[in-house]
């Protein structure tokens, strides 16, 4: 239901059948089940062991000569089977549900292409184009600010970049094109990857033009399909199992390294060409170049130079953003590989935490066990999320990010299990109270 409310704005008012909404919820259930199993095991283990402890059944079991570890053996075997089942769920059912749910949602959103574009991030849903803008506004929500468009079609991938300060989306009813009218921007094209001869590419490695108004027609015929369950997008990292993730990660690494090398060569060639041109100019005219021109020409030259510098900085910034986006995609594939393993293992890990805490707390029902279980799982969940975010930004490796939550919970599981086996409490409050009593008595004596 939470997922439904999140996407309610994308679904409402589009004439979607109730059966489609039910399918969306079904796919979402399959999607969240592998993530819900760990907290289910945690909560049930705390409540079960808490009930046994509250009714002194654990004490009776231990007094009969059965140790805590021996008592946990059949439960450990059962939870191990649950962990194994969770592995198959998250390795096969989870990608399938993600594929179905994401495609269904995107197909629903794209019944109105303007609504499919999200501000602040690159939009790759339209085949052959990657579109980014900082803000979408206006009465019809079709006006854009700080627009960047990258042509990703065929062999020209990443060679053409268009930037503009403002833009407008217009789409006529029944048309297979979405028109973007751009204002006050630059058109940049890289020629280093073209089929021209190397000699010609070295002469003109790239070209750039400034425009006041530029129109881009984007073919959206593939987005107007009435089949809402059509599967067009199959390459998201959550739609792949471990074998597919490993294969995709290997190919993405090769592609990423090749892309970096090509852009480095392109920028180096552009800089060298600029240096040669400046050197030749200095040979022909005085060292003080501006002294050769009048005031109006000086102003024009400086303005053009400033625009060229701004454009170069904008291109470098766009390259940086695109590098970052490709690196994120690679990091997410690596993280997802470890996420499948840790999510499966989390059932067994949280079982030991819950079982030991339940026997220590000795409270059953939905009171204290529920609170403790929620606190533990929230800490585990946010640690995993924190690790994912750090791994995504390349701050830490995907291996560390994927196993960060497990590294946090493993020592707690060992610590609580040892204390439970020795009938030691959760926290020895008497020691803390005695410490405060001693401090209070000292201050009392000094005052007297």
C-alpha cells in the first residue's frame, strides 16, 4: 500500500483498470517478500523465546540438562532452510518482480510522456536519448530549466551534447513525436569517434555552436503502446540474478575504461589543437593581441572568448556528470551481487540476535519484543542503506558496502548468544545504579 501511494500521482487520472492496479500490487508483494523475511524471522524469534522465558520454560529446559545451543539446533536448521529459500526468492523471484513492476509502472507513466520525465536526474526511458533538467514548471508542467540532452543513438553515443538555459515540451495529440524547443544554449559534437580519417579528426576533434532557439524532435512511438505489460526495459541491476550481474559487471567495466580513454584522448587533442592555433597567431601578430583591434572588436573577441571558456567548462561538467552516472551503474551492479548474498544470510543472522535477546528479555507478546525488533531492524536497514549509498558514490568498495550491515550485526549476534547461553542479563543495571549511588554519596559527604 505504501508503494501504491508513492506512485499514486503517476497512476491516477489515466484510466487504468483496477486489474492492472492489482497486478502492480502483486508484483510489489513479490518484490518486498525477500526483504520482509528477515524482520519476520527476527520478530518471531524474539516473541517465541520471550514467551518461553516469561513462562519459565527455558529455565525448565536448561535444568533438564539441555544447553541453550542444543535447544537452538532444530530452530537453526529451520531458519537455515528459510535463508536458503530466501536466496532463491531474491535471486530469481525478486528480479522477475522488479522487471514486471518497473515496466508496468513506466508504461503507465508514459501514457503521458511529459509526466515520465523527472527533474534533477538523467531520464533514459526514451530510447536513443538521455535528458536532464534542474526544474520542471508551468501551468502544464512542460517548461524546463537548465536542460541537457545527450544523443545516445547508434555509433554516435555520447558524441552529441546539447545544453540550454530553458526549454519547452510540446506534444500534439496522436503525434509520434515529442518536440523540445530549447532557448539560449550550445550544441557540441565530438568527432574523435567518427569514421573520418585520423588526419581530419586531428584538425577538427570537435565542433560547437551557440543558438538562441533550437528544436529537437524525439520519436516517442515506442512509448505510446497500449500494452501496459510490455517488457521494454530489462537491463536495470535489480532485474538480474547473480550470474547476470557478474556478466554485466564485467562488460560494464570494459566499456567504462574504454569510454574514459576515448574522452581523455578527445580532450587532449582539443587542447593541443588550441595551443597550435594560438602559437601560429602569435607568429603573425604582436604579442599584445588585443592591441591589433579596435574597441568594438576587442569587446567582441573578449565576449566570444568568455563564451568559449564557459562552453568548455560546461562540457567538462557534463562529462563529469556522465562519468559519475556510468560509474554509479557499475557500482550498483557490484553492490546488488553482494546484496543477494547478505539478504539471504540476514535471516540466519537476525535469528540469533532475536532468539538470544528474547531469552534475555523474557517478555513475549507484541510489547517489548516488538519495540526491540523494530529498533534492531531499523539499525540494520539503515546501515545497509548507508553502505549502498557510499558504495554507489565510490566512497567504499561494493564488497564493504554490501556487507556493512552484516558486519554490524554479526558481533551483536555473537555477543547476545553468549550472554543468553550463560543466563546473563541484557544490561546489568545494578552496576550502573551502584555507580550513581557512590557518586551521590560522595557529593553528600562533601556538602556535610
